[in-house]
C-alpha cells in the first residue's frame, strides 16, 4: 500500500502538471525575449566599429578639444555595447537556469509520487 490515497495522488499530479505548465510558459517567454534581444544585438553590434571609423575620419577636421569629446563619447558607446552583450549573456543564463529548475521540479514531483 502506498503512502498516498488516490485523491492525494491526483492532487499532487495536478500540482505537478500545473507547475510544469507554468515553468514551460516562463521558459518559452524567456526564450522569446532572448531571441529578440540577440537579434537586436546582432543587428546593432557593428555600429561601434562604424562609429569609430567615422570618428577617425572626422578627427582630422576637428579641433583637439572636439576630438577629445568625440573620443570620450566613443568610449561611452563602447560601454553601452558591453552592457548589451552582458544582457544577452545574462538572458541566456536565465533561460538555462529556468530549464534546469523546471526539470528538477518535475523530477522531484515524480520521485515523490513514486515513493
């Protein structure tokens, strides 16, 4: 005889299914955000190199003070690019961690039901 009666087992199975559905919905949403973020990043990652080329060409025509301002702006843009790249990497890790958590939760439910 098992630890659970049929009603308890059905409740636990329903909770498992609901938990799995919620986790899968969250995973799907994370993957959609990740895909969107990666697409935007890939489309815009060349902007920094194009801007640096433009700065190099423009530097010859500007005063030293303006060149310094432009170089400072270029440096800050590069920091924005690094931030965007870190955002993509963080979203990728979040997607991986969510998938692991979902699998672990389902495994625990199944172990609990089969004891």
